[in-house]
């Protein structure tokens, strides 16, 4: 990988708070488990791009600020299988 290329990391599972309101961690085959704060930091620093894939559809994770907190999102379509909240628990 060249110096200007970011690692691409596939996310397959999430860990959510009780009530499934917030994503607190992510899991993927090449990354193992990472806390959401670590993923947010890596995205913001441009170290890696994280994505969710369902079939041929792929959605990159983004960091957004909501109510003063940084959160991870993949797609605005809550019913999409590429939505982080719809991934299986880890």
C-alpha cells in the first residue's frame, strides 16, 4: 500500500449500548474488535476507511456530531442492511 492510500476495513458486526441507541464498538474479519472511539479517531486522522457491505452495495462509515457527541454512521436509510444498527451484534 502506498503512503497516500488509506487502509480499507470491512465492518461486519457492532456492539451496541442497552436499548441499541449507540454503537460502542465494531468488529471485522481483518480488524478484530475495536472501540468506537478508536475507529472515530482513525477515520478523523485519515488512517483508515471503514465500510459496510451487503451484496454489491457498500457504504463508508462517517463521523458525525450529534448532540455534542461524535458518532459513527454508514447510511441514512435505517432499513438498509448497510446501516450500522442493522449489523449483527458482536
